């Protein structure tokens, strides 16, 4: 799998960065043996240094624990892996029947998590994350986890302004970690790309991660232009959540909600998918392969973050990026307005 440099960070990244929420028992609890099989596959399919993306939120720190223990068992040297940790959630004792931070999403957890986004809170999350990974391995890439959701929870304008100050304080702490040489790069990941744009006027990130917002379904000119601006500023760009929560490959969820075929507002999305599937079938292209190829089509994008919980999917994704899809396939997607006709890279 090819690799390149993540903007001004100087960090060499593979084209595919592996997400790790399944290591924290997202929706179901995998055994440690199953988790080790998946971790071992990272190194089989990646040429050069592996990069993974994790968070204290994943299983209330369980994913971070599994990463540290698993890499140790596999005999991986710290120099063989780069770890991104999204900070903002801190492990606390579980005092209720199930965790309160995301009810229903995580299986068999022994801890809860609480949000700590502030100057001191983010440092507490950083220190705990390093401890959970056991000391041998440390994140070299950091960010504040889902600042868009933190801002969206504001009760009013004054509360939003206070929350913005919390986020800016958290980033002050993270850039101080970078100045001390504790980490190599500070960035942002968000499902709302407009929040990335808003914060970029206040914080000069080393890298950004778009989630759900640069996909084969959604790629308006405004975000394409913003990507160009970031690239001109030498900011590294990672694309993620490229299947719009699974809907683009046949799932029920679209951007984390279930659509209703009888709802007039949702019907155009179902119509789009129906046409997309028809064209994929015509050219014998799997919808997931089309989504992945599109996600890396803009030359400014360094890598795509995927979250495969099956080993064979990792190899399949690698092969997809090594092979170009038919030019006629992209042309027909544009002709049928499945892709924006003025999208410049296909």
C-alpha cells in the first residue's frame, strides 16, 4: 500500500489509516484473540509504518488498553506504528447498569466515560490515554474529539461561546505538548466540516479529518474549495466515514439516523442510492469500492480512515486503491448527477 506525507506534519502515512472502535467493543464484544487477528492484519496489508486512529471514547478507554496490550503481544516496535488519539473523554467508574456516555453503543464495558474539554481536561485525557496504552506506545498525533458535537450541545449563544473557549483552551494545551516534543502533530476531526472551517480561523491545525462530508454522495463545491485552501496552507487532510454511516453500501443508517422511505425529505436519498446501485451493477463495480475510490480521488487528500472489523476487508480495501475503476463508470455517474458534474478530479 502506497504512502505519502501528511502535510506539514512530516509524518509518513499509508493511504489507509485503521480505525479502532471495534477494539473498544462497539456494538459487540470481540475476544482478545479476534482483536489480535485484526491488529496483525494492519501490518500485513500496509507497506511501511502503520497508522491507527483511536480515542478515549472507544469503549471508555478499552480500545487504548487493547492497542497497548496487543502491540506488545505481537512484538511490534514503537517505530513501526503511528497512533492518533482523539482526546476529550476520560475513563471513570461505572456506577449505572450501562455506560452513560453513549447508551446502547458499547458491549460489555467495565467503565464509564465523561467529557473533559478544557485546558486541564484535555491534558488529563492525554495522560490517562498514555497510561491505558501501558507506556511502551504513545500517540504522536492528537486532536479534540468531535468539537462539533460539543458546540452543538450548547443551550444558547452564551453557552456556545463558553464551549468555544473550552475548545480553544484544549488546543492551547495540545500545541504545548507539541512544543515540548511529546507529540508530532495536532489536528481536528469533525462530522460538521463548517466547524472545522470556523475553528481554522482561530487554530492553525497541522491536519484535519473530514467525517461524512467528503463522500461520493456529498462533495459540494464549497468543501472542495476549502480542501484546496487547506492544501495550499500545507495542512494534511484525512477523509473518513466515507459510506455516510453505511447507507451508501446498503445499510439502514444515513449520517447516524435511520431513513424513512415514506418521508418526502428522505425519498431523494433513496432515489440517489437506487441509481447509484444500478450504475455500479452495470459496470460490475461494488458500491463500497466506488465510495473508497472517490474518497481518495482529490489529490489533496493524504489518506482515508477505515474501520474494518473483518481482516479480509483490509486486503480488499488495499486492492481497491491499487486499481482504477473504469473511466466510463465515473462519466456516467456524472452524467446522471450522482456525482457533481463540476467535480474536478474524475
